[in-house]
């Protein structure tokens, strides 16, 4: 019985680590998404003739406003998709963790 409990506890620990990783990745993408949205907001305030600069490595390059705006919108779409995917994974893992926790409690109850 304790071998089964040990296996369940190990599976739970592994699932929990996966869940933590997904949560951290999602948070990183949400932060990037916020940065992109802020940049798009700032660009929308700029006039067509205003200079727009984009960071490329250690230098800043002057770029066309429309081009930068297009790149940022595409990046925003990609990040939104990644966040949605990670939210689904997070929910799925949370459900699996809850199921696993019930199994552990059941096995512990049977052992006690």
C-alpha cells in the first residue's frame, strides 16, 4: 500500500512541477504581451512623420511607423495565442492535480 502511495506522491510532484512551469511561462508571455500593448499604444500617439526606433541587439534602428506597428500587431497575436494555449494547459494540469489529490487521500484513508 505504501509503495502505491509513494508512486502517487511522485506523480503528484511531477504534475505540480509541470503546472508551475506552465504558470511561469504564461506569466512571462503576459508580461511580454503587456509590453507590446504599451508599445502599440505609444505608437498610436505618434504622428506619421515622427521618428520611430526599434531596438535590435545593442543598437536602435530607425524604422517606418507602419512597419513597426504591423510587427507589433503580429507579435501581439502570437503572444495572445500562446497565453490562451498555456491557460488551457494550466487548467488541465490543475484538474489532474485535483484528481491526483483525491486518489492520494483515498489511498491514505485505506491505509489508516
